[in-house]
DNA sequence: TGCCAGGCCCTCTTTAGGGCCTT
C-alpha cells in the first residue's frame, strides 16, 4: 500500500461543535507493512478536562497546561502529515477534530480519511465488537501500550489496518490496496462486497515466486 | 428547566428508531 498516516485524537469530549477541544494527537506513517515514522504530543488548548475524560484517558488538566499550545502542535502535525492520505478508527470522529483544530489556524485538510472501523465491519464481520480494543484482542494484535492514549491507539489502528490489508489478500485475492480502494470498500454495501472486489481491475491472483 | 454529536447500519425500514463507535 502507498504511504498513509494513521491518526488518533484524545479530546475533552465528543463534539467540537459543542466546544470540545483536542488534548493529544498522534500520527503514524505506515508503508509496506511497517511504521516509518511517528508524531505524538499533548496540546494545551486552554481548557480543563472533565473528570470522566481524565479517568478514561489518564490525561489531566495539569498535563495539558504543561504542554505546547494546540496551535503549535497542530501546525507541526499538519506539516508532518503533508499530503499523505489519512486513516483513523471511527474516522468521522477524528476528521471532525482534525478539521476543527485546523480551521482555528486558517488551515484546511488536504486529503480524504479512510476508516478502519468501517473497513473492519466489512472485512472482519465476525468480530464480536468493532471497538479498537476489542478488535485488537480478536485479531491477536500485539499490545501498543495503554488504550485511550493517542500514540498507543494510533499504533494499534495502524496494526489493525495492516491486518485488514492481509485479510483482503487472503479472503478476496486483492493485493497492494490503495487508499482510494479502502474508501470504496468502506462504503460498499456488505452484501455486495465480494462481487465488487471480484470485479476490481486491481485484483490479482496469488503470485507464484520464481527462483532466480 | 431541559436540552446538549453525528455518521453508519440494521431492522420489526424508507412517513423511524435505536445500537455502535469515537472522547
């Protein structure tokens, strides 16, 4: 797969439209089955963190007060990500915060998101839950640290993405999956997924390695 | 006082309701 960036936000709540702000972000560049580079930082948006969120993430108001400004962090991660396509687990959530935090700086998103949750619902429909933590256990992915911290969750979502890519090859014979194809798959009606993948020009039969 | 997210997806559906998932 082309290089993609898996991102994860920790925030003060669920909705930037309701005044919630980002408190931490991580971005992981993935290419050819492995992590090439990482960015992670807490950020100070000048807000306090509700107690139930502190309990969930372990991120306290004191921790973000000591962190660099949200503006500085978002500019850094915007540069780090560049034009690479984005992936997140439940991307409708992270894309809202990505757009809202950039908007405050007069910046705008340059690329589309793919969603590892929507993909896992199609490629691993037998999983008992499609929460990131539950999928990690279901798929036997190695631990990346405490869940609900940005870098651990971004790395876990990256591992999940690589597993999903393997499953596309194993189940459907689809290899070298592009970000654009991931977005097609995540939007495909479940009942039509196999037909859609069978008709892909990208689909290639398993290759036979020849000795040189 | 009472309200307070929103997109996806399933079903007892489409003139709707409710669970999942993110913090």
